[in-house]
């Protein structure tokens, strides 16, 4: 069974950068954030159907990477849990398909990236003033899932802190 390590957190916390660095460090594959590409192509405000499409896209990307590897684990640049968080925030509800998948499509370890990095402007980022709000939501969602997660902070030593957490997790097996 291939383990999945998810890199999650609010906007502008270095998820994509860290995911790529970790995959290179551990010589394994990683799953891109489907929503980034999907949202870049939107010409209208995001709808519930868009959220459902992003859920399916993220799951399909993950399944394709899992099918291509013989490695012990992969990294996921966020997860479909992001769909739940954004749907709740922007649309006031979560698609049922996402709710149904929460306890079925699990991850072995989550690295929750702290909001201690400076905000980086990006056309797909919306809430520089709500980072604390989204950080508390991430903690709550992961706790509600009884997820195995580690808070990763540090500006200069973020990568090393993540490696330390992953090595500790892997040493338990």
C-alpha cells in the first residue's frame, strides 16, 4: 500500500514549493494541485459544479500518480479537503460527494503549513487578511477527521522541519 503524505494549509504558505522539494529529496512522485489549473481557466465566479469538478480532478490526478509509482509514498500538493473548506466559505455548503469521501479517501500524514511566511501576491489568491481564519479552519477540519498531522513552520528551516516530521513518521514503520 502506497502511503500518501499531504501538504496542506491556507493560501500562500509554500505548499507547492515544499511539495516539489520534498518529492525531489525523497526521490518520489507528487500530485499537483488540480484546482490551481482549473481556477486559472474560469471566466465566471466559481459554482458548486466547479467545486465538484475540482474534487473529481484532484482525485483523478492522485489516482493517476498512484498508478504510475512503485515508491513507498507520494506527496500530494493539497487534497480534496480544500474543496470542502472553499465550498463552505464561498458557497455556504459542501458538495455531498466531498462529504462522502472524507472518511473513505484518507491520507497517512498531513503537513499543515503555518502562515508564518510573508504573503505572496497571486491572481488566484484572494484572502491575505483572512489567513488566521483559514488556519483555524484547517486545524478544525484535520481534527474532525482525526487526522495524523504536524504543523510545519519556519521561514528559513521550513523544509528541514518537514523532513524531520516525515522521517519521524516513516521511522514508525
